[in-house]
């Protein structure tokens, strides 16, 4: 039972404090190219994360099996550390019966997908922190207020989607995992445990959209996640540009104060002309960033709308519910006529309610007769 619970906590990222602290420690290291990473360095970081979180209270035989591994892609891409990092839970001996090689591959696929979503959510929270720090310095730079506010709204929109995806993945598989752990605690036979284990992995794979029945959804979700990750890169570029301009203006104010203290003119005509040129370049930078953000917002919302539509048309009821949760306020529905089709989750739900009401009325009439 300890090994089943450990797989869920660490390979399926259910141990929240450990996952968050591990990402914090690994952030700088995983931003490097994959070829610059070494397993022994990452293993030291993993041990530090274990000692600093509730993972330290796991039994020694569980912690001894938790390792770091790197899985570089073979398609010639230049991966970064985030793309190849994975946690591995090593099993041997009789445990191999309950955790065969096929299960290890499924856990690896689930970890990759969940780690990707968690990484994007972590990056967006990090962008919010940078935004909050930077916002305090923008009192005398009103030209960026509107752009910063729009970026903040779009980030909140993307964060909400990431949170909904993670919650759906965890909550949707919760009953299957509860049944599996209860059966393990009651010491059911091996065939029952294997069946329940595969069922739990199936439920998790469906809600993570990497199951064979959700292959189409996986590509649409990948488009959404790629665009969400692009927003983090956009914010980094924007913040760097604003910081450079802020530092330039602060240097000018400091130079003015020093000149006044020496009894000189604070600002000469040449200085003013140079300052105007720099401000013009900065305004062009902001205009370029606004245009890029508008393109990103249209692309992102188009991908999200397509994902919601495909979720609503899926045969899995829990995925239809996820579509409703992603667009509970009809925000995306108002922007795309395709979401008004009668096969979406809202229409299905209303049809079911109407059918149940009709059945209850018919039953009441029959009872009265």
C-alpha cells in the first residue's frame, strides 16, 4: 500500500508542498539546455526538497526508491531541462508484479503531462510575482499601465484554465484511487489489485487527456499549453524592456540631482533630445508588444474555444463537465458561434433535465390513475 500511495504522491504530483518546493529549487537548473544537466546534481536537489517538506516523514524504503531520471527526446530538438526531467520510482522483486513495465511507461506519460501543466502554472505565478514587484515602480510611467493591466487579465485567464485542468485530473481519478487503496488495505487478491490499478491509471489518463480515447483532445490541449507558455516568455520580454527604461530614467534623475548640487544646469538641450529619442524607441517597443499581445490573445482564445468544443462533444461525461467549467460564464461561447451547437454540454444537460421532468410527470399520472 505504501508503494501505491507513493506512486500517486510523487509521480502523479499529489504531494503539493513537495512538488512546489522541488520546482522552486530546480527552476534555475531546468532552464538550462538538457545537455547541461547531470543526474547527480538533480538528485541532490531532490534530497533537499524531501528534507524540507512532509516527504521527509515517508518510510525509508519508500524514499530509497524515489530517483531522478532524464529522458531526452530522439527527434533532434534542442530541449531544455523541463522537457527531459522526470521522477522515477524504482521497483524490483515481487513488486514488479503489481508495477509491470507497461505501468511504468504509463506513469512516465502521466508525470510528463502533469509536470508540464504544473510547470506552466508555476511560471505564471512567478510572472505575477515579478509583475507585482514591477508595478510598485511604475508610478511615473503611465504609458505602460494599460498594457500591464491587460497582461495581468490574460494571465489570470490562463491560470484559471491550468487550475481547472489540474483539479479535473485529480478529482476525476479520486474514486478509482480510493477504491484501489482500500482494496490494498484489505489485502485483496492480486488479480483484483491489478484490475483496480489499471482502472485508476485509465481514469487519470482520461482526465489528463493522454488516453487512447482522448488522442484528438491531446493535440488541442497541447496547442493551448504551448500558447500559455508563450505568454510567460512574452511577460519576461516585456518586464525586461520596462526595467531597462526605468533604470535609464532613474539614472537621468540621479544625474539631474548631481548637476543641481554642483550648481549646473540639470538638463541640457542635447540631453533632452537624446531623452526624447530614447522615449520614442520605448514607445515603439510598447506598441510592438501590444500588437504581439493582441495576436497572442486571439490565437490563445481560438485554441481554448476549440478545446472546449471538443470536450463538450466527447462521450466521457466528466470531460463534458470540464468543458462547462472552463466556460461557466459563457465568455468563450459569446465569442464563437460553434459553441452554440446543440451537442454541447449545456444543451445535453438541459435535455437530460427536461427528459427527467417528463418521466416524473408521466410516473405521477400513472400513479394517480
